[in-house]
C-alpha cells in the first residue's frame, strides 16, 4: 500500500514474543531524554535489562552524554543494532499500530504508531510545513544525532506528533480495537504503567488511512501535525535524509530514511497533559546568579511568575519587564544571556517537580518552577508566532513519557 498521506503505514520490527511474555518488560525502556540528571534511574534500568534483549542496548540515555561511558556505549549500540537488524526481531509489514498506554496514575492515553514523510517536515526557522516543530531547534545538537543515525540500521521512536482530532480519528480506532491483533500487553519497567499494542492491517488499515486523509485535507491553514515530543530527534532524521538526498539525488525518494517512525496522539486525549519543563542552573557562584536575577525581578507574583529554589531558600518572584510572551521564554532568555557571559555555568531541563526540588537542594544549584502553557494554546501559538522556546512543555510527567518498543529499518 503506497503512502498517500503524510502519516502512513510502516514496516515494524518487534521482539518475537507472545503478547504477554514477561520479557517485554526488559525490552521496553523510557525515552533517553528523561532523568538526565538522575543516573540512578538508568542504573536501575540497566539492572533490569542486564543481558536480555532490550531497547536499552540500542539507545544512548542522555544522562551518559559527555561522560566516560559515552564512547563505549556507542560502540555497544552499533553491535546490538547489527544483531537486531540481522534477524533477531520479527517484521510486521504495511501496518499501523494502535497503542493503549496506561499511565502510572491509571489513565489511558491512545496513540497510533506509523511513519511520516520527512518531505512534509522542516525545522528551519521561518518555515511553515505541514509537520511543524514546536520548539526552537538548537542547531549544534543536530550533528551528533545525525552521526548516530547515519551509522544505525534501525530507528526506535520517541517522537510524538499531535493532531487536532476534530473528526474523531482516535475514537474510531479505539472503538474497533477488538478486531485488531494484539501484539503486546505488558507492564512497563520502573513504574511506567502499562502498554498494549494492536496491529492494524487490511480493510481496517484502509479505513483508518481514509480517516487520516480526511483529517489532513481538512487543515485549511496547512498546519497538520505539531511535534509534541522528540523535536531534536525528528530534526536529526530530517538532516540525515537531506544528506542522503544530496548524495543520491532523485533515488533518495524511495530511501527508507525519507520517513521517520512516530506516535500520533490526539491533542484532545483526556490522558494527555502538558507539563512545564523546569530549569536547574549549576553555578559555583549562586550569589552572583541570584543578584543578576534580582535585577530583573521583584518579589511576589506578577504576569510572569517563577519560584526560585536553592539549598537554603525558596522564593516566588516575577519578571518586571518580560522579554517574551511566555514565562518560560523570558526565563530562558535570561539564563542563556547569563551563561553566555559566564562560561562554565550550565542549565539542565527537568521533567518532574519532585526531581527539580531535590536537585535544587544541592549546593551550587538554582531551580525554577513555573506554570506551563495549556495544550489548547499550542496550535494557535505556533500558527501565529512560530516555534516555542526550547523545552517549553513535556507531554506528561517523566514516567508517562513514550517508551521505546517498536523499531524500523532506515537502511536499504
């Protein structure tokens, strides 16, 4: 079945397990951009996966970036990728996968896993493609990711695309799931909830693709899908494909790397939350940093309010002259400018309030808590203003993030 839609069926690779095989728990692992300041989480994940087949052996958690373990882990990933590509995984061709993800709080988030055409996506500033980045792309973060992707025969997605589901696409898919083949049904490691995946093929697939085509053609603004999670991963996929086009020309039109595996989620899903992504700044001179912050803020609440935490203080302040339409934008501009003038100061992005509070208690750390944007604001904001400041929101708290389960070949 040829792809006539931006989002279409794909050829999936999955472990050859029965739906409720306990080995699934060792296979699936949370997105690598989670728990970046908590290596203990990844140590626990390593202990669970051990020597078993696991997606953890195919990805590099960002907690290991710029550490002594990074080079050796990258080498191990290439070896594991080659083994998996050589036939250790089972292929399911020309399919969509309907996912019911039970979150740690018991709510169920529904999604469709398939591929998108990277010809319809662009992360360049000022572009207005059908698939749009929602945060500003940090260009220097792309080449390292492209280097990894260009050497990898497989991709595992944590990209989540959002649609405005006015025509009830996801509801219709959910209503018919009894007719689909259940491929997996298992608890996710480390209190991640539960995942249940169903393969959609044949007439059922044709019906879903017709609904997708109806949705895509109804978007008069031309803004069809928003990248909710995995902005930089999708940007790396695009950059890799553009490199292939530069080498192969028109032959690249049929290259597997023209597409990227993603999960499609309805913005209206009751189990889809937008959570702020908090900031923690690491500096040897917290007094100087707080003094600089104090020069542009006042005590108490205002139009843009943040809670500032250190090892011995907890204060709510507001910006006196906001420099961005969003609180997170004003804060990020201040942090970026301070870091530019003070080499060695670092900023990390934290997806969980409890984790942020704990990290801010470390000497030399300054943490920021603030309210996030409502999910209903996303499409109008991006349509009117373009991309959001980087790391503006997270779709759910850390343990609600997408787990790597499905894989797909990206080489001929």
